[in-house]
């Protein structure tokens, strides 16, 4: 799902206060990281992911790959953290602005 600018701004506002739930280290994107991210998105819809110092890959590339692997959208990449959003299929908690 591609987010509009308005929707991304709304999600950035919601995600500002969040703590990082998923940490990506020197092993970068492993099956365990993808599974943990998928589980967190199912529980929370909007999560913050942090790249630790050991992760040498490009932050935007990692965000894009993880979003693709979890069928989510990147709402923001800021420094070494990024926000991922995936609407809950049955019980959505976040109501996005109309495009």
C-alpha cells in the first residue's frame, strides 16, 4: 500500500512518541527479524524500527526491504529509525485520512 503525503504526515505524528520495538543489528534482515516485525505490525499497526551501529546497509534500503517482506508501508525514515505501517485486516485501530 502506498501512503499519500497526508497519510504519512498523520502516521509520523502518531509515531513520534513510540519506542522502537524491532532492532536490526549486524546480522541485518534475518527471518527472525522479519517474523518479529510481522508480529509487531499485527499487534500495533504502526511500529518504530531502529538500526543499531552494527548494521552497515543503507537505512532506506533496509526499510524498503522490510516493508516489502511484511507487506507494510514506510511512513518515515529519520536518522537510524523508521516507521512501518500495516492496517490490521479485521480490527483496524488507526483511521488514516482519506487520500
